[in-house]
């Protein structure tokens, strides 16, 4: 089908990726251990969202109430937001990001943003670089119960854009973005500028790999032309 919309990741895709993941994960893990979660349950290299899932299972098994879990979740996401805001104050846009957004807008495509960053961090970056006007829908982690690769996350962006999954391309730098696209039968476009290599992106479902975000308008134009000619 013709591509009518694009959903972007933020860090590593539009803005440079400079979040200190190692320090953030270590602090979150340390906090969860203080709250009674065994060290053996929490892996050093897993995401904070994976840690939270394991914490939820552990606390339920321990008979703790939902209020206790929600307090832990708030604290963990607060730690994450602190690191995100620090990174956001130091980040820069990837070369060609604004030109790419302008080109897609001129082609009449709808544009969405689906990020595991907090609403505060996302809003700060969009305001700092004057990008908000380019996005028809923005879905930070605060708006969903389960972040990508859960289909809930990008699914909410699709709903807000009012487009079918088959008409939408997801552009991101991580395997999570590729998995998100595949979960909903969207086109997966990998950009090896952040946390994942080209090989990792391909192995997790990337339909296309672009080396620069500026390649995206050309790729979409080519695909739509082939679709119209067929």
C-alpha cells in the first residue's frame, strides 16, 4: 500500500543518542534492590521497563498492594526522567532531521512521534528545537501502560494519526522500533545511528536500512511510485 504516514522514534533517530543508560540502569537497579527486589531477579543490562515488569511480578507474589507498586513505578520513572532531562539539555539534532520533516510534510504525509521518553523530556526537546509543528501526534511513555515493543504504544500513535498500519512506516535506531513495526504490520525502516547495529536491525525485522535520515523522503517517494505504477 501507499505510505501515508511516518512514525519516528526520538533519541538516536531525530536527536543524537547520549543518554547514560549504564548509570541510569544501575541507579534504578540499586533502588529496586533497596525496596526488597532480589539482585538475582534484576539484570544489569536490561531496560528499566523490564526491571519494572519483574518487580511487578515479585511484589504481587509477596502480597504487596497496588499502591506500593505504583509508588515504586513513580520513583523509577522519576530517576529515568532525571537522566533524560540531563541528556536532553546536551543533545543535538541529527544532520538533516529538520529538512527531512519538512520534506515529508510537503509530500502531505502525516507524521507521528513514539518515544519511551517522558512527556516532560519530549516536550523539552520539541520546544528547544522548534519541532512540535511537524508532528500530528506525539506519544511519550506517560500516555500508555506498556511501552514499545508493546503494540499499545505505536498503536496509540496510529489511532491519533488516523491511518492504517499498512500505510505507515516506523523509523528508528533500535531493535525495539523494528519489533514495534512488525507487531502491527507496519513498514520497518532502520537507522543505525543509535543503540543498534545494522545487523541487529535487520535481524529484528527491518524492511529497509537507511544510513541517514535524509534518505527517508527519497525511499518513500520511490516506494509510492512503484506502488502507483503496479
